[in-house]
C-alpha cells in the first residue's frame, strides 16, 4: 500500500514536473509539493532500511514494487540530484542490491 498510495503517485508526479511538460507551468507550487513529498517518502524508506537489508527484512514483493520507482526517479526522470538521493545511503545501497539481482538484470535486459 505504501508504494501504491505514496511512492508511485508522488515519484510519478515529480517526474512529470522534472522531465515532461511540468516545466511549462509558471506556478511552481505543485512541483515543490511533489518534491517535498518525494523526499519525505525517501526518508521513510531510509529509516526502514537503516535496520534491515530489505523493506520487510527479507527480499519481498514490497521491494519489487518500490525499487523500480526509485530507479525511475533517479534514472528515467533524472531527479536524483533534486531529491538529494546521496543523502539516503540505505536507499541507494538497497537500490544497488536490487539492480544486482540476476532476475532484475534479466528483466532490464528485456527492456534494452
């Protein structure tokens, strides 16, 4: 539910304002709202990952749902610097571990 109600919508909206037509909006309040909420959500992830390897302890569907969005926020949308992704070492560690999983690498190769 955390991914569906928070991560997906907020990272996607921030991505719109960073990569797509959002830059055409004169009113910057929506972008700032999505930025603040994305940073808040990354802070929740960071706190959770500070005491465990994966979100629920063991690798699970929660990680499979969340880390593609983190990857997209940083890579596809190019918002890593904007959200200060380097300030979240546990998130970046888990993202790297997620991307290093053989099944994830095979899935990403299909997209390439």
